[in-house]
């Protein structure tokens, strides 16, 4: 990409700046032949658990592995129903399906794009019944017991966790935070009168360290955080073929281990993450200023939220034309996500129809992700804002849709 173009994310600059630190990780792995498990993984797990204010961290091969194994470790069974949102990456529902469970959706909040607690309440009260014998909660759509809920902390902002946790306690549900986009995000817990970190509030949480994330590996990586020692122990076994000790397989597991080199890279980057997140917050504030008094809908940040702006996502009418205008101006943008999960071809068999989750569908038709990364320069943001405002204010030629 030429220097005058503005990327959606810059993965070159931070790796150039950290080259010596990252090379040291690779050299240490070569010198010790420590490629799988070992001290680098254990050190990163301790440091990331501390960063998330969680008791335990278990490194995984990917964020999808983290979600899947967190579900298994917390007790979700084949045939159970898990509740989540339709506006997220497909890995959320893939993890549910891959443990043999079924997915039910509740719609999102129009402003935060995360799970709407009132829609969750309506689901539990109106779309579920109690089994007369077991008194377990059963989904009227899937016909199976509802055992877990996955609130997704989307675009770097946490879901409204207090009411979600209250409802989950009331109905006996497991809560798995999908924190794959929320490394370092915080939520003001009213009941405890304190800020809580993403990854510290549910029964467990899943993180992705895909390269473009706020904390990204140089490849695939993920982690589960939890305060439950039994869940952490089961996650460790599940990621390592069910082993409690070498060649002692207590259960049948998976190969979901975090590579030592990736753990070392993540540990080196973790030392910079708080600063990078603060830079993202500053860039978001600047975008808010540059785009004020326009027809665009900026990200909404409630008083209970300290997001880390993994993505800066606006809503704009005629989104695809605007995206094309920005591309012509040398500005890369993204769409996260253009099709809600319930309308994907992959899930046609689930029987959902348009308007089943109208908020998610409206939002998906309008969201546009602007360039966002720690090294984003003021002049780049000004160029983005200038091109964006010119596009939305440009009259549409007659006869052009």
C-alpha cells in the first residue's frame, strides 16, 4: 500500500518498532527448543490473567478454540441451547455448534450494538418454558434446555453486564463473555460500585489474539480467562488431548494449545497494550470531534463503559456508495458485519427470516468501520473525515440508487 493511502489497520509499524523484542522471543525459543507449552506460555498466562483482573488464564490456539473449550469446560452439553446475538463474527456460533449445542438469538441494543438485556429478558420470559418434570428452562424454538448465554463485547465495548448477569443468576445460566474484541475494555459494575475488566465477569471469557486485534499475535492465538479453578483445569486438559499428565488422558480432548513463540510475542506486546488502548481512545475522541454535526451516527459510549475501540464504527445511509467514495480517495474501510448471522447461507436450515431481529438487520446495513490503529496520525484522521463528509453531503445524481 502506498504511503498516501490510509489503511483500515496498520500491522507494519508496530512490528517494526518492536522488532528487537520479537526477535528475542524467537531466538529464546530456538535456544531452548521450547516451542509448545513451557515457561513462555505460563508467563504470558500469568500476565494476561493479571491484566484482565482474573484468577486464571489458559492459552489457546485461537479465539474460536477459546470459545468452544470455554463452553465445554463450563458444562454446556450436546443438545443444549445457548443464547447470543446475531451481530457478531461467525466464530461465536461456530463454537456453539461445534460443542453440539443449538443457538438462539436475541436482538441487540440500537446504540451499543451489544446484547439488549431487555430482549434477553423477553426471550427468557416469553420464548422459553419450564419443563414440568425437571423445571429446567426450555426454548420453545429449539425444544432443548437453555444453559448458557454469550454476550459479545463488540468493537471493543463491553455488553451491559449487570442486567445480563442478574438474569443469568435468576434463570441458572452459564455466562461466557465473548471478549475477542475487548482486550482491556472496562464496565462500571453498579452493584459492586467499581470498574470491571472484560474477561472478569462471567463464568469464563474467550479472547482472540488474531493479528489485527488490540493485542495480536503474529499468527493465530487465543485464551480463556476464568475465576474458577475447576474450569481452568478442564480448559487445560481439553486443549491438550484431555491429558491430566503426559499420556494420562482423563477425557478425550482437542489440540488447542498456544504455541510458545506466539505466547512470547503476546507477552512482549502486552507491556504496550495499555498505551495502545489509550491512543485508540484519543483517536476515537478526535473522530467524534471531526464528525460532529453531521448525518453520521458515531459510536455510542454509555457512562458505564470504557471501550478500547478495537474498531471505530459509524452508521451511514447509502453505506456501500460511501465506502466506494472513500476507497477512491485512498481510504480503506471495513464492514463488521454485512449480514447478521441468522441470515447467512450457512444457517439457512435454522429457519430464520428477514425481520426476525430487525435492529441487527438495520445496523448491519449501515455500519462502516473507519481506519483505527494506535499509530493513526491526526492528518490521516482529518483526511478520512474530509472525504467522509464530502461523500455524505454529495447530492445523488438523478436516477442513481
